[in-house]
C-alpha cells in the first residue's frame, strides 16, 4: 500500500473549510499544534501530512503513538461537521454540520432561539438564516438572563472549541443588553383607534373600502396568482419607514424579491425545504413579540399562508406519516392571529394572503376559518389582475367589519 493511502483525504475540499473545521481535520490526521496556525498555513500543513511530505505529529502526552486513521471521502461530512440538534427535542431541524465561519472582525448579528434546554444563536447573512449555521449561548455568558426567543443580537463568537460559542453580547434588539423591557403577554391591551393610512396608488382603495387599523388582522384572498404577492410587496414598501415591518415571503420566485430599507425580510424561494420554512416561521412567531415589547407599532406580513400551511404539514407528515397534524397547524395559526393587539406600549397588526383554489379541501376550509378571524377582508379577481386593470378586487367581498359599541 502506498504511504499516502493511509490518509485518503480529498484535499480539494480544504478550500471550502473555515478555520474551525480545518483545526478539526488537522488534529484528526496529526498536524502539530493546529490551533496555532492561520487558515492558509493549516491547509498547507494538512496537505503536507496527507501527501506524505511530513510525518503525522505524535502527541507525547498521550503516551502512545498517534492513531493513523484513514479518512475516506464518505466520512468527510461527519468529520468536518458538528452535531446539531437532538431529535428528542421536538424541534424540526436537520442534523447537518454548522458552517459558521470565523471572520476577521468576529462580530455577528442574528437571532436567538431555544431548542430544548439550549439557547442557540443563528447569524444572518444577506437577509437569510440557515438552520445548520449556529453557535451556542451558555448560561454563564454575560447578559444571558436578558435574552428571549426571537431576540436579535450583536455578539462576538469564540471558535476554539468543537462547537462555536457566543463570547460577548454587545446589543439586544439594537439596544444596550441591559435595557429593561416589558413582557408581551403582560402588556395592557388598549382600544383600537388609529387607522393605517396607505399612500401608494395601488393601495389607496384599502383606505376607502376596508380601512385597516393598528392591532387588527387583514386577509387577502383570491385564486392563485390573483395579485396577492403584488399587494403584499406594495404594503411592505409603503409601510417600511413608518412601521416596524416583519415580512415572511413564502416559497416565491427569485424575481419577486424586493428591496426594503428597514423591514426584517424573510424571503424564501420555491425550492426552500419545509424544515427551513418551519424554522423561519418559529423565529418570526417570537420576533414580532420582541419588537413590540420595545414600544413599536409592528406589522407582520405573511405571503402566503396557504403555502405555509402546506409546508408545515409536509414536514410534520414526514416525521409521522400515520398521524394528521392539520388541526395542530390551524391551532398554531390561530394563536398567531391572537397576538394582534393595540397596547399601552406598542401594537401588532397582521396581514396575510392566501389562495382559494388550493387542491386540498381541508386547507381551503382552514383558510376560510382564518379569514373569518380577521377584521378586514380583500377578495381579488385573477382575470382583472392578469389583464392589468387598476382595480382587481371584488367590491362585494372587500370590506372592513364594523364593531358596534354596546
């Protein structure tokens, strides 16, 4: 056997590994003191051992020769990855490795979420998240006690251990980490009065036909492709600088993505996996409460809720095909709708779209149930939208419900 066959490693893959992963590989195959080397130095040191130019380092403290393991290509994903989430936690995440990369400034922004008893940090990158990219936040981390699910934090990361750890927390929700805030569940509900005024020409009909007030719920329905995304995108642009907008765009075509200045925009394309859709949704459920706690007027936009329900069901069905999760999904969405309110501190308004010609009868029924929970309703006419007519809503089914005073 050729000397080099003892270390069957695809060295071409070294280019794709970050410093933390390179240290893991270097330690595994016998690079001397891999934690003291920079990334390029470490790549070269690994290549030297793999090609037989340098003998693997024998760790004197071990008392016996270093085990010369063969690392076949099939083992690479396991070797350079890190165990993520236990299947027993109840969270719906994959177990692929973390790819959180060490950067020069070592400052990251992202969201925090409990999975089981462990608090995880998920960094944002180009307005996106990855359920396989994370760091752990330990209980002894300064300001740990101030963190809640859905918080956006700015932090420093420590890469010296097997799994990256949050080392320092610099900001929580763009505020000092010591800032005191209210609890969303304890915020006193106030009467709904102020109306959200829309300024874009394509939205002015809402002001006239179905005026929408802060703390309420608005549902936009119609056949698939009747202009729901066009209206939701328009609403996000219109409100972007006047309200705290959180926009969940579910399984869209890439060209439907828009540019927004301030909105927290969770855009997903049609090839996004159900597990990723669920991950975004769980973050958003907590995120909107955290923003409201700071005294903001929050508007959550979900386009579209039918596709969201479909993805959640597909994910849950894959886990347990013999059980139906439809009722649980509906209950979770009802709970989301119950978050909408005007309070003595901030407000939370919810705008959703869906399509009425879904092939699944049960999901059509659920959309109808959710529509009945809303205060304002817009019914779109697909033919009018396709023909480019300026008004493409059904006047007879577009209205705001009037709550009569007792």
